[in-house]
């Protein structure tokens, strides 16, 4: 698959170079500038796609927050979902990007790959079941990362606490009866 994609890329690049030779200087500069813009868009899409970030492929931030349900006596309220990207907005962004990245319009060699990545992401995010599965995977991965970070912070703080306590014990043994006044004066200086 990657050999086929590379072959297509090289073919498209050769076709673009052939087109450039037919143009005058002004047209050539304009075409090269447009190709540079196209390449940036394609690169961003492919980078996000290889990372598995479907919202980033479309350039959307999903700041979904879930609240609730809240219970009052025998009455429940919620759950509420705030800031969720609407399917209508996803489709609108997809259509605009599809026009930009379509291989007939985009002169970059990897435009076809980017277009397929864009279609895949739009397919996942517009189908409610696939989207909820994807969101659950994102949330569980974020929770695992946060749990690992909290365990790391707790481990480092425990290590620092143990080291400071052992340092104070050594200072107390070395200084003997003068340890308390020296530690108080040292604390006041710092």
C-alpha cells in the first residue's frame, strides 16, 4: 500500500513539474505558492491521521464536558453535555476541507492519501455509534495518562519527603543538642 502511495505521489509530482515548465514566471510563482499552501494542509491532515486524532484531521476541537446526573430527593436532572461538536458542523468542515484537499484541486503529491484520511475521519465522526466509541477510547486514554502522571507526582513527592526527613535526622545526630536552634535559625534565614 505504501509503495502504491509513493508511486502515485511521484507521478503527481512529475505531472506538476511538467505543468510548471509550460507556464511563464508569474504563473509559475503563483502555482508554487499554491502548492506550498496545499502541502501544509496535506501535511497537517496526514500527521493527525497517523496519530489517530480524527478531530484534529478535520481541525475541530471537541471540548466535550459531561455533567450529572444530579439527584434531588426522588427527582433526577441530567446528564448534561456541554461544548460537544455538532454533526452539522463536522459535515460543514468536512465539505470545506474536501474541496481543498481533493486530488483534482490540490497539487500536492500526497493529496490522495490526505483525502482518504479526511473521508475516514469524517465517516467516524458523523456516525453517532462510531463517534461515541471513539470518544470513549479518547476519554479512557486520557484517564490512563492522568493516572500515570498522578502516580509519578505522588512517587516523586514521597521520595522528596523521605530524603528531607533523613537529612534532618542526620543533621540532628551530627549537631547533637545544638540541632534545634541551628535548624530554626537556618529556616529563618531561608
